[in-house]
């Protein structure tokens, strides 16, 4: 697998693993690896290699740290070649974080949709 390619099979498996626990409305992938695909220059500040933004109404009532921890443990850093910065929000939280967190806004605007229904 070249540096430019993403492991789509593993990404699909990851989304399935999370969905088994919490049905997802959206799953977005951003971060430096996705920016590489979009042709971002190598001289930039890379930031996290992968940023995952998960949106599910089923996160409601689940403590934020628990969502992020569980979704993070389901990520296979070995298969993907790097760890992921995981964000897990309910739809209203996602809308708020899009306004307030640049990394979430950037992932929402330029990230890859991992759920076939939203792609």
C-alpha cells in the first residue's frame, strides 16, 4: 500500500465495528492522510494523521470519554498505519463542534464520508 492510499477495507471494518455498538448517522475521515490525498503540500504542519468524526443519536446519554475511548479502541492503528484522533458526537453536538472546533469543521468540509449512505 503506498503512502497516498487509504486502507478502505479496514475503514469499512472499523465503521462496522463502531456501528455494531452505536448505529451511526455519519462517519467522517479527515486528518493529514486525507489532506495528502487532496494534494496538500508536504511542508505544512501535519497535525493528526487521521481524524475520525462519528455522529450518532445513540451517543446521547453515553459519557463523552467513554464514547471516544471505545471508538478509539476499535480503531486498528497497525492496519491503518497510524492512530486516529477520534471525535464522537450526537447530531446537535456535531453542529455545535463544527462551529467551535476547526479540526471538526475541516473534517466535515473536506473529509471522506465512510458511510455508504452518505457518500
